[in-house]
C-alpha cells in the first residue's frame, strides 16, 4: 500500500509541475527572474473570462477587440459619434521639388459638422518621383509644417503654441532629403491644428462633435491622444484617395507625446502598414507598473487633457492597473512596429519601453514571428525584426541615427 501511495504522490507532483509549466508559457515574464519585472503585468493571451488565447484567429476575434474596448474606455476615450464630414483640396503642388527629386503637395483637409462648423488642417507631403510603390511616413510635427524643411514654398502654419516658426528649424528631426533619397515619402501635419495641446476643449476638433450645451468631452470620450490619433486616421483617408501615394505602405510615426498618439493610431487603425513610436514613454509604449520618470500618475496630474476623464480614477494606482501599455503594442500585430528611445531619456524609461516590446512578441509569435528571449537592452545595438527596437546614446529626441534605422526598417518590412 505504501508503494502505491508513493507512486500516486510522485504522480501528483509531476502533474502539478506540468500544469504550472503550461500556465507559465502564457506569459514570457513568468519564466524570468522576478526581480527583472514589475509584478502583476496583465496577461496578453488570456481573455477577460479566463480563456487562454492559442491561435491568431482567437487573438483577432476575441482578445484584440476586447483590449480595444478596454483601452478606449479606460485610457484614451472613444471618438464621439457625430455627423462630421471630411473634404480635401490640393492647394499647391510642385512636381520638381527638392531639385527635381520629389513632388511637393500641400493639401487642405476640412471637417464640417451638421451645423456647418468647420475645422481645417494642412497636410504637407514630399513624395519620391518615378517610383510606383514606396513607403510613406505619416506623422505630426511639433511646431508647424514650415519648420520641417527650409523650403520657402511651404505654407505657414497658424501661430498657436507660441513656438518659433522659423523655416526649417526642425529639419534635423525631419530629414526630408534623406527620406526622399532613400525612396520613401513623408506626410506631416501640425498637431495643434487638429487639437490644441492645452487644458481647453473649446477649440480644435472637439466642438464639432458636441451635443447641445456640451462644453467638454464626456468621461469616456477622447482626450488629446485619441483626438490626434483620429486625425492621423483621417489623413490616411485622404492618402487612400491620392493616386501618387501607395496607401498600402503608410507607416504612422511620432515622437514623445506624438509617439503616444502614433502608437494608439496604429493600434486602432489596421490600415497603417507599420508603426514607429519614438520616446513615447507613459501612455505610449512604456510599461506603467514600476515605471521610472514620467509615471501614469504624473501624466494624469500634468496632462489630464491627453486622456479620457475615466482615466483619472487610476491616479496613484499604477501598481494595480488591470491593463498596461504592452497591450497597445500587441494590438499592432502582425504588422511591423519599431520602438526607439534614448539612453538619457529616463523620463520615458527605455528599459520599460523595451519590456513592452519584449512582451508583445508573445502575440507576434501567434503569427509566426520570433518570440524574444529577455536580455537587458543595450545602447546602440538595435534589434531588427518584425518587432524592432533600439536605444540611442543621448537625449530625448529623434535624430538622423534614428531615421537611418527607420528607413532600413521600412524598406525591409514593406518590401
């Protein structure tokens, strides 16, 4: 009898170990040294009712829509329903820009609601000549269209944020000639034109969607990040109508707060062929739990306009979140994504941005792409693949080093 009990006991231990191992496989973090990871990172491959997601079909039909609804309701806010129509008009075009290498196009995109209230945004484009298929980078600029390149023909953006509008002042961040020479296009808008970056919801796109007597978005309606993301999708609406653009190869891109908007736009709108998020940190790419620098609570305190009103209930609840930013990154799958940051940018926390990229590969693996093995991220040693990542030596910025890698990424992943 003792012999049989011993066999039964050993069998129970073996079964228990096997079940634990299977469960651990559903979270890459669980197999690593616990000291490397924040506690209680929500599982990507487990639905709200406890179902383990095992296939790409289950991800796309069950888990991805579930996460989209959760993140919209709790962080970014839903786009309000409303009768708002969009029209576009090409105001200026030069087929011999940049010394004959590019097409410059300036497009006026206008939104009109049922009460004939309007908002117009300028889309500036530089496209390579003589190429039928090429990747195009779409993203907002910080200071006005005329600041991205010293071209006197670029229409001046309205003075809205008080910053210097000197022509070409941000050309280091937007190496237009390099992008064109690489066989890629660029399209950009001044983000303040769509939704001013201030604690005031009386201007920009918001009032076009208000109901009578409404003065601000409802608690589950969009903040600035979702509004800017919506604007990127509307620019994509236009690009799909432009026969000089390969709309199947548009990469949405952004840096810092605009990187936060870009990752949400790419997560929500699957028409974007790829996503690049640079130095986006909290509410962008970086895992919120145990984050250094700009934390979730810091965003709520300093920039409440960026997120939905519902998000304020998570103030000082960073450790108890039922969601985290790796979910936003994973929603991009199986499309290519590039996550970049800088060694001195502890506000964004490069280690937690890397962690989010690492965790997302669990979902990419469902589509046949490699799942990463965790290792401490190294400076100036890019990881190239469907999920790409690098930490550049230096400060919070987007520089030629970054762009060279973005261009390589675009041409490799969007052949």
